[in-house]
C-alpha cells in the first residue's frame, strides 16, 4: 500500500470522505487522492515521492507558484511578531489600501477568512442596505457553501450531484432566484417577476465552477444596467478571478463597476482569507457603523495579510499577466491540436491563466452547455495526465490554473503530457 493510500485509509476513519473539502476526494474521476508532502513553484511532491506539475494551484491562490520565497519571507517576518492579536494591526491597513489601489470600485473593504464568508456577508449587506430579500444568481455559479447561495451551484456541489444541497430550508431557497448565465431575457424576466424585491444579483463574471464559461458580448453590461434600473446591487464574486486575470480583476477587463466585490484566494497568499468590499455608502452599513452585523476572530490576521500583501505587490511588478496569457494560449493550442488530431470533439475556453476542457461539440455558454461535456471521458483524461506526472483538478466542473512558475520547462512538459494523454484516450 502506498503512503497516500495508507494516509487515506486513516483519514476515512476520522474525516468524512477522508477529505476536508469534497472536490479533493477524486470521487468524480475515480481512484483515491494522493497526499502532498511539499510544493514549490509549479510542482507538487506527493507522500510517495512523485513530482507532479500542478494545474490546481491550490484552487487559485498560488499565482506565483507554490511556496514563493517572497511570500514565505513575508510570513516569516510577520511570524516573528506573533500569529494573531485580535486587535487592529498595520498589515490590515496596508491590505485595504492595496486592494483599493488595485480595484478602485472597492472604496472600503472588510477582511474575513474564506470566500464563502465573503459572499455570504456581501449578500447580507445587500439585503440590509436595500431592505429587500430576494437574490438572483446564475445556474452553475459557485459562491461558496452559505445557505442562500448553495442553490444550483457549481464546483464540488455539482461534481457530487448535489447542486441544491440537502439541509437548506425551502424558505431560504425561495429567496434565491436562479437563472441561466448569458441570458439577458432571463435577467429581465427575473426582475419583472420580483418587482422591488431583489436586493442583489451575484455572479462570477467569468463563471469558473462548471469549467470556464465566458460572457457573451454585452451580457455583463446588461446585468449592470438591469441592477441599476431596478435598485438592486450588483455583486461580482471575484474570489477566483480577482487579481488572477488583471490587477483590477474582471471588472477592469470588462470595464464594469459592481457595487460590491467578493475576494479571496490570491489575497491570502495561500493562507485562509476572504474579503468583501465596494461602495463606501454601502459598506458603512456594516457594524460597528451600521446595522448589518459581520465579524471574525481571525479576520485580518497578520500572517494571512502579510502573505497576501506580498502576493499582490508581486503582481504589481513587471507584467505577469501577459506572461500568463502566453502560457494559457500555449496550453490551449496544444490541447486543441491534440483533440483535432485524435478526432475528439472538445471546447477549450481560456483566458489568461485560466482554462478548462469540455469534451463536447456543443457550444458551452451556460450550465446546460457545460453538462453536455463527457465527464467520464474527462475522468480518463485526468488519470492519463496524472499517470504521466501532470495534476489537473479532479473534476470536469472546475477550471485549471497556471502560474508564473509554469514558464519554461513546466508548461512545455505539461503540453507534451496533455497531448499524449489525449492520444491515449
Ligand atoms: P472558499 O469558501 O472555498 O474560500 O471560497 C468559496 C468560493 C467563492 N466564490 C468562488 C468563485 C469560488 O470559486 C469559491 C471556491 N472555489 C472552489 C474551487 N472551485 C474551492 C475549492 C474547494 O471547494 O475545495
């Protein structure tokens, strides 16, 4: 029995499914998960001593590669002073100022400890600010696992066949209106059916939890104007896309100004983090200033702030985004060429350092389109890559990430491996 198998058997005794987050369990691709001993740059080293080129990047945070020396040094320096004070600390101020510099729509920001907390709190704030209850979300978008949002959700919820999780009271679910992404008429119809009742529309501006879906031209503008017209707040969930695709996120690329933005992942440099922020007049409704309560023992803790500040500051040096765009195009071209040669129908959406593959000949512009992808074939592709030393997200309903550390040998090797894996299907 391998070291990972032994660890997994022990884990199964004391942790549900042997994992602390469902998507890690390999249940949709088959097999059992490996355990990671260490990570550096674009590489994971497993407990069995295997070196894997990593396209999960711990689900987004590792945009500079794993264990980057500057992030590690920032954590070490902060650690000298202690791990958590439970009082304001200077790192929180620098983080808030840096987020505003990079994402100007965020006039004020509140730190928390996960993307789930960020979107959950943003929803509560929108309801408190507007005095309204309804939320509009899009099928397949995943905003973490809070009750109001775990409805027709993507990521692990979809992967494990529970996009509408058990345990959510029908009274909660009734307050969440779910419509198809890329469907302007559905947006208008949802508002018309709930006149004066919609507190907010929340979306991943580039949905990446059903695989990667890109908005059709004008769709995000349509959502923005519909929110403005109907007095609802527009919430961009940029937990995944924030700082990943541009310094200012998708809202910079698409020139759309949301009222609130949820953040996470990259801003913690790999440590637990979340944040939500936006219009100061809205944010000032939060306690201790206003009536919307939100709190967190470890919110703004110095270690996560130090790691996140280092990560963000490195994104402000040189042009990492052009570098990652070139890498993304390289891997997309390799996948498309291999699928063409194999005679395999596939769609490979890619933007910057994010890409995914749907084994389908249908257009994929929403949740229904994503479901036409052959998830079983993806599972075979996943294992064909893993056997050859490349680790993809263990689900057809996730997005692959690359980092600046993938430059050079790693991306070239990975393209060869992925092409060989396609040929082997
Ligand atoms: P967390 O609570 O997992 O920090 O963030 C939730 C979240 C919110 N919004 C978006 C757009 C997200 O992608 C996520 C979390 N992403 C998943 C990966 N698709 C995390 C991986 C996991 O669940 O283990």
